[in-house]
C-alpha cells in the first residue's frame, strides 16, 4: 500500500503549507480539558517548522453548523498550541476571509498561524460537492502545499480533507502515517495472542468492527453498555440496563460465529448494578445472570463490570501480545463506576507487546483516570475513523493521499 508522505513534497523552505489537523478538543468554559489531540499534532508541525515552512494550521471544533459561534472558537487552541510549540502562534479570526489572507501572507518561514474553526464555513461539510470545492479553492489560495494530519476526519469527504488535497500538492503527516502503521498491524500482522476489548454504550456502533475482526482475533472481551445486549441474547434478564432489542439476533449470530471460529468470547460474570444513573446512586455487585435479583429489582441499571470480571479481563489483556481496546467498561465519569475501566487500562500498560487505546471515550478515560499517554503502545486520535478502518471500509481522506 502506498501513501504520499512529507518527503514527496520536496523542499518546503519558505513555502506556505496548510496543515489539516484534528484539534477538536473538549472545552469547558473556554478551557481545554484534554489537549491530547493538540499534542498529537506536534511532531508534524515541528517537522514543518524545522524545514522552514510557513505553517498554516486549520481544523474544526464541535458542530457549529456553518455559522460563527464563539463557544466553538479555536482561539483557546491557538494559545495552547503556542505553549506546546514554545513559539507564538498567530490566530486568524476567520477561515478564508481578510484575517486569514493577511495572516497567511504575514507568516514568516518557521512561523505558525491557526485559522478559525473550519466549520464556521458551511462549505466545509456541505453535501453539495460544488460548495465543498468552492471552499477548498479559497483555502488552497492561502498555500503552496497541503499536509493532511487529522486522522479523526479521514473518513469524511469534507472540503479541507478531500477536495483541498486534490487542489494542492498533498501528503500525509506523521500522525496519519503512525496511525496507519498501527492499524495495519492490528488487521494484517498482529502478534498472538490477539485480544480485542470492546465497550461503550451500543452494540450497533461496533457491529462492523466485530464482523471484520472476528476472523482475525483470538479473544473478544465485551464490556460497557453493550454487554447487556449480549447477556440478553443469551436469555438473561438485564432489568433497566441499556438494551438494543433490535440487535439480539445479530449478537446471537456473533456468539455462534465466535464459537465456530474458536474465538474465546469473554463476557462478564458479574456486574455493578445501581438504583439509577447518578454518581451517588446506591449500587451493589451481582452475578451477570442475576441482575434482576439485585436489591433494585427490575429498575436496577448496570453501570460497570464487576470486580471478578475486571480481574479476568485484566488477566486476559496482560497475557496478550496484541490488544486493541475501544470503549469504556462502565460509566467511568462517575468514580463509583470507574473500577472496570481502570482495571483494563492498567492491564494495557502491562502488555508485553502492542497495546492500542482506540481513541474517543477510551482515550478520554485513560487520561481522566490518571494514566499518561506514553504508558500505552499507541493512543489513537481516530475515534470513528479508526473503527471504520477496522471495519474494512474505504476512507476518502486516505484514498486522496494515495492509500489503496
């Protein structure tokens, strides 16, 4: 498989290079609560700075739906990027308007400017190809070359991801190259035993991943809200826990396929059941096949895997050579229901091999729970893009860079 990398662009000294990053960070009252995606962009940006390029960074943040909304401004990101790069980062107050044009002209070799949120312009996410091309053309006018480094958006056919890469000499940045290397190892050349740990709220979000990975893995561990659909598919009552009734037959099919393929399907044997969805809810641990027998009866709601399950999951993870984890084991935002996620995260730091945290809520969880990024083999910035890659889907933002 081929991918145009930075080397393909030749000398970048003095050239204006527009870099599509994924700086879609969580903000609370204008303060970044997790800067992981900003830090993930640094290797590519520093490489371009060292090459003497005039760096123009662009990204989206949130879903402002094509209008300028101050709560989604990238200005706080410009400040954080400046701190992390150790140099001033100019901020353009628009995407392709007067401020952006002036900033892109003024930026010096080795300098950096960040454009305002791309999604303040409706052309970025327009379904109409002509509208996307028009916006991409205005972005292209700011630069001589384009580097795509926002892995979290390569599954989207958006102006700054797809059309812009067609209008300028374009290449993948270091982050995209690193993500693809890891994902390729997960799908094509995993060391064994290979375990996949899936959590999160819904089975329906992971259907494609399960289908694509079942022929490739040795062990599949199921936690999070999706575990209750698996338990129900086996005939167990799950009280008021999250349940996707319309997925029961699909899940039964996966259970049968796992058995047929010799894949060890590891399901919870105990669950932490609460009186309601709240941080201070009363809770107790019960057997996975006796959820309605808790003190809360049919109104009980499962919010985490139990300690017996957490210990078994951790042991299975530690005994693997390759582990991919996507989705928390419980409602980790509530300390009382974070033990399962913590146990899996800690076990991943002890893997003698490749351990991959699959972005999104899992990445947020490990940071919130106090783990450092470098404790894991790789923390993906991809989220949905990673999952679609693992489903075997074609990603337009990669195909436009030569990836087949």
